[in-house]
DNA sequence: TAAATCATGTGGTCTGACCACTTGAATGAA
DNA sequence: TTCATTCAAGTGGTCAGACCACATGATTTA
């Protein structure tokens, strides 16, 4: 019993196909994609399925739709993003390390920002999961909080114990803060 | 000319509505959502629009669909990382600051991790958007890179100019690194 | 020439129809 | 009764066709 149980639905397949077409047709950022009806024909799937795929891609920010005009490949500063997201979403496997690192980066970055504040007292921070939780809360940045929450949730353990890196980092920041 | 030109499409509105229903019905993780047909009735929109919304939510990892059974609110433990951004971008109001801060945090955290490396040369880093881009690339962490890319894209400008915070931070890190 | 009009193409949405699959109740055989 | 089979209902998956709203460019008109 592998995990590959469900044959990819049309709309998932459509996403891949559309990406292939983008490559094949050499569609660059800002360029127009084939119309939904044309895609429907070329992929031999219904327009609804095409739309579901496009909507998903749009939600991810990969494309942009303009009523009456067409669908455009979003003007991303760097492309490469398409395959990246694709691989990440579809075959997410040994990415746990990435997630773990991601968590550390969020915490580090957050602390770094905080530590530059004049009234920050390093000693009052104890590097526990709960402490970070409060920190995220206090930040007032819901995006940050959400991200951290989910990543924490997924990343599992690892958190809680004070990282050496954190201590060292904070020391440094504190130092420049007093100089 | 404000930016709020286009009235939110049905499928975007549907996403919000569905989230409201989830709240109103007190649907917990793992619980079943109303069927597509029921949602269609309750939201007074066509089933296709409901589906487009659901497909998007599914791609974001927020829900899970099981053919013949129904649609379920996904168990948070599962991977749904990209998501945040997507969900976030939707009610993008005055969240731009958050996104901007988020970007800074990612960059700070990343730099912090990097700076602790013995062979890191602070002077070779110039805080440009391109430099960060390289950094993200070099990290080998596709999740990090992707998030940064997306956030950069949405955050717009802001990047590029060396932040004072970054400079100070790096100085501190460098200091402890030499002591 | 310049403005108004129209045809065409595009995304946005709805409806109704099947299909494939799951589940649980109804039915039948042991 | 008990267990296996069958069957009806519900659900997501997909499709085709029909409109609508909008943008664009060619056509017609003043």
C-alpha cells in the first residue's frame, strides 16, 4: 500500500499540463496564456477543469486573469517559482529539515528585530516554545504568527530547547545595542 | 483611482464564505464540510464556483476532498505551507506592512544562520535584492526560497536598500564570531 | 478626420447532466 | 439469527452548452 492511491484528478493533471504548455510555448512573464477554451481543447479536458486549475494557480500567485482580456503569466521577478511550488506541493517528501530550518529562521529573524529595540531585555526571554508563542502574538503580525504556528505545528519537536545559535545571536545584538 | 477596482469574483467571495461557514458551523479539523451542492445553495452561487473555491483551498492544503465521501477540513498537521501566503493575500488590506516585516524577518533570520558560520565574510555581502536572492538559492531550502520569493513579490519595492537593522545585526554577529 | 457602433474574443458564472466511488440500509441466503 | 449480497442515495469529478460582462479593434457614421 503505497501512498499513491488516488490517480491525480484532472485538475491536478491540468496544472502540470498547463505548466508544460507554458514551457513549450515559451511563454514569458507577462505574456498571455492560451485562452481557457483553447487550453480545454489542447488538454482534452473540460473548460471547468481548466478553470479549476487556473484558479488554483491564480491563488498561488502564479498567473493573473483579466476579464475580457485573458490570462497572463504573472510578472514574477524570478521565475523558477513555478516548478518549485509544484514540486513542493505535490511531492513533499524529505522537506522536514527545510521546515525545521524555516522555523529557526523565523524565530531568529523575529528576535533580531525585537532585540534592536532599546527596551528589550534579553534576560527576560527564555527561548521556550511558549515564549516564542507570546512573541508571535505580541508582534501583531498575523502573517508571521500564522506562518510560525503552522510551521511549528508541523515541524514538531525541535523547539523548546534554547538554541545555541539564538543565545549567541542575542549576545551579539545586545552588545551592539549597548555600544 | 484606488486599487479596489474589480469586485471580488464569486470564487474569491466563496472562499471567504466557506471560511465563515466553517466558523459558524464550528467545523473542526477532520470534520466534514457541507457538500458542494449544499454550499452552492447556502451561498447562492453555482456549484462550479463552489468547486473553484474548494479546489483552490485544497491546493493550499486547507481542505481535503475524498471522492464519494465528501470534503473535510484538513488536519493541520499536514503540510500546507504555501497556503498562508495565499490565504493571507486574500484579505490583503493593510497587511502590506506585515508582508514587509515578514520579508525582513526571513532575511534577518537567514543572515543570522549564515553569519554564525566560521567562513562567513560579512564584507562580501551587500544587502541587495540580488544578493538575497543568491543567498536563498544557496540555502538549498526550497521552502525558504519560495516563501521569500512570494513575499518579495507581494511586498513590492522596499528591498534592495541595505537596512540599517541588517547592518547592525551583522556587526553584532560578526563580533561574537570573532570573540 | 473623429466619434460612435459593432463583431469578436475572453474570462465569469450557471445549469443540468452523467460518471465513479463510498456508505449504509435493505435484502436475501445460510 | 447471522452473515454476505445487493441496491439506493449521497458525494465529488467532469463535461457541454449557454449566457453575461468586459476589452479590444475594426467598421461604420457624422
